[in-house]
């Protein structure tokens, strides 16, 4: 029985992870659940899965739940609570389905405590991939990717010689504005940005998909997971999102992983590997399938991808700067404080004004993240 903590259990990946556990309760047991604010959904989840521990990051939400809860699950709050949940002896695997930089410290502490990681929180690898991967090697723990592209790459690379890889081909849907030009993007609304053509996901990642920043984060995530040079990671726009990624080898052979657009598939694979188990995700029917098409990404219009390649190649503290600026800009866009195209300018300006720290320690990254957030907020809110 695999005993797991789900950090971010009330979100898109978190709730789908719980669905996977429901379908395989003979193999997976939830021992820790954690969320930020959503005390009501967390309480329902506690009542269903009866974990040993549950955490709400937000203290007020915790106090509301604590005041009415009568069951046996121990309740915690704050970052200390999250770390308690991520490192407890009651679990062996942590699903990192939190959104953003908030995932970094609990993930790092879980690795230090020897826990295996099923990683959805790509921002952790973007910000501190060198440190995280080094610690994972030291502790000999597994980082299994949940992100659909990286789960696909894992399967395409399986049993192969990494020296024979010519290219990792990371597919991208192109988002809701595929084919549009800068002029068309000036006044796009939050609602338009949130209508992703193929996936149903949380709000932040959906905006990242529209700006191609998600694909940029995924390029850095791929570099960290598979240690392949940036010039060997190519993004291919594939609007149908049927091929989740591919690997081209030196002999010209290409191995691809295909599946329906249902995150339960990669989540389940990450949790049950090396077993393949039955999954309720819809199966592909090749007799019904229409075209599978491919395009080169337009990085002049969708600058997020180009900015991420730049930050990734510079390395050190630069991806942390890019990520912090992006998180604040996306939040401001969602709150209708800035326009969609402002997101790119904000990230670019933060990167340009930063002097890269070549080998940052974890605490350096916390300080840089905090400074960039402050700097970007001052600029946006002019306070
Ligand atoms: N959604 C998807 O299909 C995919 C997502 N990912 C990645 O997975 C991660 C999660 O994305 P997604 O599920 O879409 O996001 P959501 O916004 O849907 O969910 C985020 C979850 O994290 C919780 N959370 C946020 N901040 C904290 C915190 N400080 N402490 C504890 N819990 C916190 C939220 O709790 P609350 O509900 O209380 O706010 C919620 O449970 C992201 O890194 C994303 O890039 C990767 C591939 C696909
Ligand atoms: C489901 C998943 O893994 C997302 O990261 C997805 O890739 C987003 O779609 P885009 O290809 O539009 O960024
Ligand atoms: Mn993805």
C-alpha cells in the first residue's frame, strides 16, 4: 500500500488525484490532505478519506474548520503544518499539487525526509531545479512527473540510452489565442484567456497556457528532469493535445505517447508506476480521430516561451526571477489590474534589472522571490 500526502488536494490536480485513489483504494491510501483556504471541500475530503493529518495554509480557514470538526484527523495550519504533513512518518509519497512557489519549501523538506515525489508543481523545478534534483539524487528518492508532457517524455525515454536522444519534442496546444497576432491580443479578457481549447485546469496555469509561459516553464522542467541541453528541447504546437510529447532519437526514430486529455491518466501513472492499471479516462478511438497537426510556435507574439528559454539558459537565480514576476503578473491580470500583454513586459523588465546569482542556495532564492514580488507589486499597484 502506497501512503500518500496530497498538498493542494482541493485544486484541479488534487481532486483528480483523489479520484485516482478512489479507483485504486487497494493500492493507494491518503494519509495527509492539504489546501490553502477551502475548508469546506477539505472537510468533505477528510470525511471521505479519513487521513491522519489535514492542513489549511490559511490560519483563519483552519480556525473555522477546527471550531466545527469532531473527527480523528489531526488539523494543522501554515507552512509549518504543510512541512509536518510532507515529512511525517505516516507517508512515503508526496503529491505536489499546490500552485506556484509555495510548493518549493514543502517539496524540498519532503525530499530531505526521504519521501518520493509525484510532481505537478512545476514551479518548484523552474525556481530551484538544480538544488531539488541534487537533493533527490543524494536521498535516492524518485521524482515522478505528473505534468502530462513530462509523464509522456518519461514513457518515451524508458529503457533508452540518453546519449542517443536527438530531441525532446514537447507538445503545446497553442492555447486559446493560437494564430493571433500582437494587435489581436491587446484587449483580450480574462474570460477569453480562461477558455482553454483542450484542458480544464486551475486559473493560473490556464493563463500561463494562453501566454505560452506554461510551455516555457515546461521546457525548464524538462531540462531539470531529463538533463538535456536547451537546444535539444523543441516545442511543437499540436492543437489537438492527443500527443502529449515525443522523443526523437539519433537514428531519426520518434517515440510518442498519446492519450485523451484527462489528467487522471498521468497522475495515476506517476502513482502506480511501474504498474499499469485500469483508468476511467476515455480511451482514444483511432477510427474516429480527425487530423493530428503540428506547427512551429510563434515566439514573437507569445513571448513567454522565448523569455523562459532565455531565463533557463542563463540559469542560476534568473528562472526564479522570471517565475516570481510571472506569478504576480498573472494574479494582477486575473484581478483585471493589467492587460494580457503587460504580463510579458513585467517579466522582461524584472529579468533585465536582475544581476544573476550563479549558484544560489535555497535561502537566496526565497529572498530573491520575495524581493521580485515586492518590486513587481510596487510597479503594478504604484504603492
Ligand atoms: N491543472 C492541471 O491540469 C495541471 C496542473 N499542473 C500544475 O499543478 C499545480 C497545481 O495546479 P492546479 O491544480 O491547476 O491549481 P489549482 O489552482 O486548481 O489548485 C491549487 C491547489 O493548491 C492549494 N494551495 C495553493 N496555495 C497553497 C498553499 N500555500 N498551501 C497549501 N495549499 C495551497 C489550493 O488550495 P485552495 O483550494 O484552498 O485555494 C488548491 O488545492 C501547478 O503547479 C500547475 O502548474 C501541471 C499540469 C496540469
Ligand atoms: C495538462 C497539462 O499538462 C498542461 O500543462 C497542458 O500542457 C496545458 O496546455 P498547453 O499545452 O496549452 O500549455
Ligand atoms: Mn503540461
